[in-house]
C-alpha cells in the first residue's frame, strides 16, 4: 500500500471512529489514537513521509495536511455536538432562549419617584437635581425665609456644625427640595419648567405618618402670565395620571415664605381627603433673589410628599414599613 492509500485509509478510519464516539471522553481517546504527538497514527505516517522521494513529497505533503485538517475539524464538530443539551426534555425545548431572571424588585418609593418623573416629563417638565447638604443661603435666604423664622430653629433642622467652619455660614441637610429651584433659576433665564425629586431631612418624631427622612417632588414653572389656574391644572393632571380619573384636587389657604399666595394641596381618592404638600405662586422676593424681574415674569411652585402618595396608592398605613427592609413586605410591590 502506497502512502496516498495509507492516508485515505487513515482518514476513513478516523472519521468512522469519531462518528461512533458517544461522549467527550471517547472523543478524546479518538484524538489521541489518530492525532497524538507521541504514538498517534498520524505521527507514524509522518515518519514514513521522510522516506519518500523528492518528487513525491509535494503531493504527499498536500494530502497529509488535508487528512490532518479533515480529522481535526471532525473532532471539533463532534465535541461541540456532544456538548449541546438534548433538544427536548419532557416536552420542553431547552435550546430556546430563556426568560431573564429578576434579581429582586424595585423599592415602592423608587417606583413612585420614577413614575412621577415620567408623568412630569410628558407634561414638558425637565428633571433637575441638587445637593442634599445645603448652605444657609439656598435653604433659607434665597427662599425668603428670614433669620427669625421658626423654620430656621436648630430643633427643626439637621445642622452640620463641623461643616460651618471655613464656609462663612451654617450648613445643613436640606429641609426641602425647593433649594433646587433656586440653583436652577440662578443659572437659567426664564422660561423655566422643572421638577426635582429627592430626600429631605427634618427631625420629626417618627410615627406611622412621620419620618426624619422622606422624599419630595418639587415643581417649578416660571414664564410670562403664569397663574394659579395653571398650578391647579398641572396638579390635577399629575394626580389623575398617578391615582386615576376619580381624583379631586382642592386648595386650602396657607402661608409659606417663598410663595404668595400659598396653599395646602389636598387630593381626594375614594371617600377620603389626603394632604399631599404645599404650593403657591413664587414670591416676588424669590424671583428678585435669582435675578428675575417679577414685573415681567411670574411662576408657581409645588412640593409633594412622595411617601404619602405612595402609601395612598398601595394601601400602606405606616410609613415605617417602607424603611424596615422587611422582605416579606417589600416583595408585595
């Protein structure tokens, strides 16, 4: 038998052995038998090639490489084929793409904040953010809150005594997200239409309806000829989108240093009314503090308590449940 015939026989036997291999171990044994570098069949044939004449070597070399590549490719394909799972197991096609596995759930407060951002975005409001550690100017002065106002009382704020050194005034954890509207108006000429959501801090006694840390959504719209009717319309649209068509809005007269006139905002859902925040027309002194001309522009602002709306939506009766990290409770949402 000449070397060409030997190579043909080698290739046929190797391919047959590969096709009969039923697992990865058998495939590896075939590889060693036919392609092994020490005692493999191909190694023996390669040694015979060295005895061929100079004229025969090019053709024998080509045929040798072809046989080797064919066997190597067949081994790789058989290995991949045996590595695949069975296509059907008890009527289930395990080769189909699986469904993504959800690692936990989003917190109900996070869900509420995301939904309000999406609603406000559809109404044309931009999303803005600001620092949670604020200076005295942005938290009080620019919001028209005088030095003798009760809102500045150390018992009603989280002042940071260490942060006061070297900064020319007291620093504190912000007590409302209204600080963001000041920062935006300082950098942006009117018209301005923004919302900001985030944590605020007040040293309240913690009970079923109060917490020393909670979330607000601040809304601000400043332009020419903005009125209270625009404010009530926007709040009505937001409430309807979040709670449903059977929601009613009412205003009760109130006072806030940074709005004039000021109102408390109540929403009725079902048979009960719920106070959800404060609102009003931006006080002219606030507009002046950021360089706006109150003779040319006007605006409204509102601040809504996210926890109260979240609790109303999901039927939660104790705000403390939102922060106890009880998986049995949080997994319901």
